């Protein structure tokens, strides 16, 4: 597992409900996974909303790694295309930076089932609020 120390314990109630596991978090790449069980729609298929939650969480965590513990991030745009249905196993997501600028970062997120098929393609844009230098030391 490659997750910065300051991310220890950084979880939301939604992360816990979905059973999300973080595997890698860097400014340019974040990897995590969720079980399909417990994250399905009424017909037993992986829920498209679960795809959006996982994709946005991964992009936001990568962006948070970019700005550090004194910065802040906010998702501002999400686009997700649901490609295939899944009924069991795990969904693993990988967010890869397309561009990291001064105030915005955009990530491509691929969500893949255990058998290697991509189930969702998402693009997330995140607002970056970088920590300001301490004015007392300027």
C-alpha cells in the first residue's frame, strides 16, 4: 500500500458504507477498490452512482496529495460512462492525472472488474486550494 502517512484515518462515512479500500495515493495517480456486494441497484448490478462515488473519491484524494494537508480540494465536474454491468467481485479504480494546474486538476478514471473488463470510464475535474504561505514569514 502506498498512501501518505497524513491520510491515515482520512475516511468518510460513505467510504465505510461502500467498503472502499485505498491502495495508492499520489498527486498523479490514485488506486482504490470497492466490493460489488452492498453497492448494487435493485436489480443486483453494480450501481452507476457507486462508480461516480469511487471515481470522484480517487480523483479528490490524488488532488489532496497534490495540495498537501494544509490545502483543500473540491470536485467541480464529473462525467461517467457506464460500459458494462457487474454482479459480483470487486471494482478497482485508477485515477490518472491528465493535467494538474494551479487551481484545477483533471483526472481520467478507469473502473475495472476482477476479470479485467472496464466497467466505467470517468473524467473528474477538481478545484485545488493550495496552502498560502504564512504571511508572518513573508
